[in-house]
DNA sequence: TACGCGTGGGC
DNA sequence: TGCCCAAGCGT
C-alpha cells in the first residue's frame, strides 16, 4: 500500500474523519443542486432514484419535468405506468421507473401518502436499496445511516488504503463496515452530502484534485505511485477492482432487424409499435418489432397488412453496458388489414409515438436523426 | 452470488 | 476513438 504507518493517520477515528468532511462540505460542497432545495421526502426520494448510476447533469432536466407533472407522490401514484415510462424515456435502467411507480403506490396505499422515516422501513419499498434508503433517511431526518455509492467507495478506499480482498463480496462487506463506522452522531446530512461531493468534485476517478482535499496528506493513497489505480496499487484507488477481476468478457454484438412499418393510407405517417415485455432490455417500453432476419420481419409485416414496398436502412450501433446492438431498420409501407388486433401492438401517428416511452435509439430513429439517417441499403417493391 | 439492466459525459 | 464510469437494485 502507501507505506505510511497507521500511526501517522490523523483521520483517526470516526469523529475526526466526519468533522473534517462536514467542515469541508459546508465551505466547498455543492449546495445548489435542484433537489437540495427541500427536504421533502418525495423530492429527495425522486432524485435519489433518478441518480442511481446516472450523472447529475443528465438527471436535472428529468427531475424538473417529473416534479412539474407529479408535484406529489399522490399524482405519481395515480398516473399510468405508461405515462411514467414516457417521462422516463431516455434516462435508462427502465426498471427504476416501474419501481418508482410501484413505490409511489405503496406509499399511498400502505402509508397514507407519507414516506416512512427510518432507513429500515424505506428499504422495504420497491426500488429502494440499502444505500438509497440511508440517503433519504439521512437527508430528510438526519438518521445515522450509511450510504455506499461509487463516490463513497472511492473516497474511503483511497483515504484508508483498504487492503486487497479476496472477493468482490468481501470488498463490499469491508467498505460497508467502514462506511457504517464513520457516520457521525450529528450533522449526518452534511456528512453524507460531503462524501458525495468530495468524490464527485475532488476525489475523482481520474485526476483527483488532492490539493483541495480536506484530508490532505493523511490520505493513505495520496502520493502513492499510482493514485489513479491502473498499476499495482490499483485496489486502493479503484475499489471496483478490489477483488481479482475476472477476465474481461469479450464484448458481444447482437444484430436486430427493426420493423419500421408505416401505414400508407394515413395522411400523416402512422407507425406500428409493440410494447416490450417486463423482462430483459427496455421492459415495458414501446418499440419497433424486433427480429433476427429480414424474412421474419417481412413475414410479420405481412400479418399487419399488404406490403407495398420495403427499404433496408443503414444499420446503426447502440452501445449498452455489456453489449453492442447493431440495429438495422427495415422500413415497410403497408396497407393495414382492417382488423389487425394484437394484444401488444398498435398503430400510432408519428407525433403520438414520440410521446410514448421509447428506447433512446428508437426515438432517435423515428425523429430522423439517427447516425446514418435514411441511407437506403436495399429496396424492394411488392405487388406489381 | 454474480449478473443484467441504459444512456451519455468525459478524457 | 474506445473506454471508464455514474447518488445501485433486484434477482
């Protein structure tokens, strides 16, 4: 590790660490974020769910739109899941939106529209895990509860040069143990905010601004050969590699044919969309029907109506966390059968379709500014 | 328990 | 550019 003797540490005990962090937060922390204006549990909860694995700069606009449409948990609970998904569209990790809606209904049904106060009780609600429950309880009620997000993992593992763990689970346990031990008896809200602020603005993954850190030379990683953590000391700086990393799985690509069926009769273009299932990617969102081959897509188009022409548009790549999707739209002009009834699909005027909960690449495609726009690869005409 | 789950910022 | 990673959770 850093080689500094433990006796040299001035971050000596829980109180000392917290005191310095709290003082730093009051002076240098973030105070103007939209969700910091109130301690209303509804607003704090909404922001915490949105901020899970999502950057502050992205969340801000979504947060404002949600608050405008759903001023309180009652309006959110009363809304349809469809509307919630539509507002969430583009934010990703759509299961969060489902849980958000479910949680709002739990709060209204079981608790009269009031969020429970304790972290333990909050954790029973949909989509609220250990860290989020602690954040809400700490911010709203000053409960002595520990969070452990990416910021906190990085700050603690650097400041204390946490030792290598044999497994990811062991590393996680050690971090939680330390996080719990460090929470102060008072000023928990400022302390919790301070951990996040320090990790986000000073103790950054790369190029940490150690000169601005309240722990100064008492950080056991500062001055280490490799504070950013790509070398032998990587563990301390990058807790997510605390356990021996499995050999990186080869990044895979899936090719999807997306059937872009248009109703030729409509004055304004109308398209066929289907609601995706509750499992897998984009759960509950509306999407162009997905196939493995053009033949399958054309067969499906034939079920919707009489195919008049089809164009294979240029594929585009959409990167997911562990997967690249190569999306190849097949644009088909159809005279719909009068009585097509599929449980999961419907024709939508384009303008209405854009109001639905759509995956980001599908929205981009329908809005006409996909990466390769409307470049036609293969055209076909049917019926003459 | 390890893995699936989105999208965009930033370097 | 191609990565890393972000106020994690549920299963």
